[in-house]
C-alpha cells in the first residue's frame, strides 16, 4: 500500500486525506496547529458560495454551485441557514454593473431578492444595486468534529502539532522533516498548507512553482491521482488531488 503524507489539516487536506484513505492508501496527516480545521478554514467568513461572488467568471460561478452541493452532502451537520447575506454593486469604479450582475445571476438561475440599499442596515453608500441571497455559512467547529470522527473511523493517522519544515528526495521516497528534526519517508505527499503552500513547495518540488493543492509523487512509485498535463507550462506529471469529500 502506498504511504501518502498530507501536509495541513484544513478543509482541503482533511477531505483529500479521507478520500485517499477510502481508496486504500495509508495516510498520515501533518498539522502544525494543535487541532484540525483551525487555519483559514476556521478563520474565513465561512460563506458557502453559490456563484454571486464571481459575476465576471461564469465557469467559476458554476463550479461554486456544483461545489456547494458536494459540500452540503459531505457536511450536512455543518450547514448554518438563515444567515443574512447581501451583495452590493458599487455605483462607481465597479468592474460590473447592476444590470450585468442581474443578467449573470438570471443566466445561472440563481435565486435572489432585490434590496433597497437606502433601507439596509448596516448603512451602505455608493451602491447602485443590492440583492439578498440564500447563501449559507458553515460551522467550522462542526466540521472539525466530523473530520476527527471520520479520520478515527477510517484509520487516518492524524498528527497534530507537527510542523513540517523540509522535504528531501530520496532514491525511491520523499523524506519529510519536522521542526524537531524527525524524519519520515513517504511514497507521495499532498501539499495542502494554504498560506504556507509556497514555502513547502520549494522543497517538495525544487524546480516547481507554487500551486493550490498538489500531489507530489515519487517518479518510481504508483500515483494516487491520475496525471494531468500542465497545459500552461506544457509539462506532464502535475497531479491534482480531487477535493470532493464524501
Ligand atoms: C479572510 C478570509 C476570508 C475567507 N472567506 C471565505 C469564505 O467566506 N468562503 C470561502 O469559500 N472561502 C473563503 N476564504 C478562503 C478559504 O478560507 C480557503 O480557500 C480555505 O479555507 C482553504 O482551506 P485549506 O485547507 O487550503 O487551508 P487551511 O484551512 O488554512 O489549512 C491549511 C493547514 O495547513 C497547516 N500547515 C501550514 N503549514 C504547515 C506545515 N509546514 N506543517 C504542518 N501543517 C501546516 C495550517 O496550520 C492549516 O491548518 C477566505 C479566506 C480568507 C483569508
């Protein structure tokens, strides 16, 4: 069985680790904080996007809709409804207009209610359009609880309070080094460290470039995700992990 290390236990790292474990990989997750889901996944606004945030990018908006359904199915206990959520289009210096925004929302079939900005609390100024949406937020603490339970049940080895500081490429494996100087070998690593992703990427992938979530596989070992060509750079063997979590 291939041993895979996942660096970071935010939403991405956790979902990837669970999915890899379900597929039979021996998975170790390293998280430098004392608990999982404590980084950006905890400190974000927690809004589960339905697409409104991306009125100039239809494809991203559609991905949000699909992603929302997948997220709701994966973490139904973490969905917090009834959270007021409004979008406003500035009347000046905006890259879209109220008319274009509404056309975009209608085209995607998004449901919204128009607001009277003058009556909105808290007070908003300099806007030409306001809409209230049905977007919801997630409860990060509920997700943390679920992640811990699922990892425990599936046998994911979650190591908390372990800061990975470097990676070395051995002849057949990748050796991870933590802040205490401990070393451990893996067949593949997934860099899901978000804010810290570039620093880790430098040693995980010496000749590479920063990425969002990336699987690094030793060239002699079977992979854990299908290889896709990196079209922008024309190079093969960039493996992107699936982040849907079931
Ligand atoms: C201010 C703000 C608001 C946001 N609001 C929203 C929003 O409303 N809706 C939305 O969808 N997105 C939002 N985002 C984006 C969203 O938070 C991120 O896309 C998402 O949380 C990233 O998840 P992650 O698992 O990649 O990162 P994280 O949750 O940050 O997880 C990465 C983990 O890696 C760990 N780590 C880092 N380096 C190491 C290391 N060397 N060794 C071990 N562990 C390490 C960190 O401690 C952390 O726990 C927001 C982002 C910010 C900054």
